[in-house]
């Protein structure tokens, strides 16, 4: 008796195994291709710089990397970013991708703060316009973007409350220091960085001291800014502040050449009487008391001088020929001091009739008749 063995089922099973094997091989091959890129990108041996801006997430970064030919599979990059917990943690700034870096290494790099920075030195006494110029020259932000970011309402700091209406409300509060600015940092964040530095320096003691002097914080910083621009001598700062407080308390005008320079937008070696007649709320030759706001961004030592002025009987000072100021208690002494140096304020005779308190052709209450500093 013969037995017939049916071959149909075996053939179908063999075919299924072959199909599965082919599919698995394809999956393995695809996985190998994907892994080859995710484990080491190919940038032809070159470094590639990628700019990450505020708000970039896994999707936008994956697309940037793909557009620049750094990664081949943005979907895989996005998936790895999400599964690894990088989404929402990317830091703005430039990132340099090296040949052979894995997706994991790229993600880690982009989550690292301060990857590439530019060192910017903001000297004591710089004005906002000078800061804008320096940042633009360094290629960090444009001047327009920087100016657009100078809105106090966009920042939450105690010292910015109730500032008077003026063009440069943040003048005085962009603290002078050396900053490491990450590439790609927004103008808003740069301004916030400088305001944060001011906040760290202006302690509660300073708030209390300003209040005890009967001044607002803005007035204290305004005084500090005038001191900053009137003298660069460490030993004179507190005394210069004391002179201006004496004049204020006596109802005299500050008559600070530095405030006129701020109005002019330039540092003229010698001011004319005509310059002192420019109508501006910053011009302390025309208007008594504090100008409407700071005229520069003062450093910590000048802030301290404004808050802790030297007690002095002097009401006048003039820059002497030796580069140091001569302080005088009376106007007569001040005239003698001015005559002892050849660095006096120039006189425009056509403007004399508009100058208050002229005595003998010179201002009767000229706190600094020397060339503006």
C-alpha cells in the first residue's frame, strides 16, 4: 500500500518563511542604515555651524539639521529627542557639529548652555547707544533689535517701576561688566542679562539708603551717572557727589557739563555757552535739580559714591592743569581756580544774555566750568 504525502502545505510554509526572512532582512538593513546615520553623521569631514534660536524644539532643529545636510532622518532625530527628554531643553546659540557625531551627541550639545560665546566688555560710563554699537560690531544683535528690546514693561525688576517718561528709560540700568554672550542670544535676553547684573549689585541696602536720602532709585542712579561722567578719579567720586548734593540742597542748578554732552550726543572737548542753552530735560544748565534720567550706565563705585557722598563745604569744582579737580567753597574761589587753568568753558557772546546768573562773563554757579569730561 502506497502512501501519498501532500506537498502543498509545506510549500506554503516555506514561502511564508522566505517572506518573513526577506522582511526581516529589509528591516535589519533599514535599521542598519538608520543606525549608521544616528550613530555617526557624515559631514564630509567638515565642521558645520547651526544656529539655535529661542523657542526652537525638536521638530524645528531636526529640520534645520536636515536642511544643512547634517542628518538624513529628521523623523528619527525627533523621536530620539522626545524619548531622551531633550524636547523643551534646547539652548539658544550656535552649535558646531563635527563629522561623526551621533544624534545623541548632537542632542546633548544643543541642550548645553553657553556653547559658543562672545566676550563683550561694557565699560563703566557707556551710554545705551554705545552698548548698541558694540553689540552690533560684535555681530551679536543689530542696533535696531537692541533698541526695540529696551522696553521696561518687558522685564520684571523692582528698580524699573515708575520710571519717568523719557526716550531711554533703561539708560543707567544696563550694568557695565564683562559678559559672555552666547551666539544667537536674542536682544531681549541680552538686555535681561544686563538688568539681572544690575539687580544683583543693587542690594536692599542701596534701596534703603536711597530712601533715607529722600531719593528714588532712579534719582540715585542719575546722580551716579553724573559722577561717572564727571570724574574718573577713585578718590574724587564721593566728593564730586557731595558737591552736587550741596548745590541741589541750596537750590542751585547742577550745571554739569556731562549732562550737556549727553544732550549733544558727543563728547566735545570744550562746551560753549550756546551748548548750555539747548532746551532739554537733561540740561542741568537750564533746569534745576536732577535731569530727567541717567546720562550713562554707572559702575558700582559711582553708585556707592552717589549713595554715600562725602560731606564737604564745596559747591564748585574745575579740572586743573594737572588733571585733578580743584574744589572751591565760594564762587570767588572758583573764579580764581578757573583762572589758574587754561581749560575753561568757551564763551559764545551771542548766548550770554540767555545764561542765568552771569557775573563778570562767567556763570555764577558753574559746578564744572572745565571742558566736559
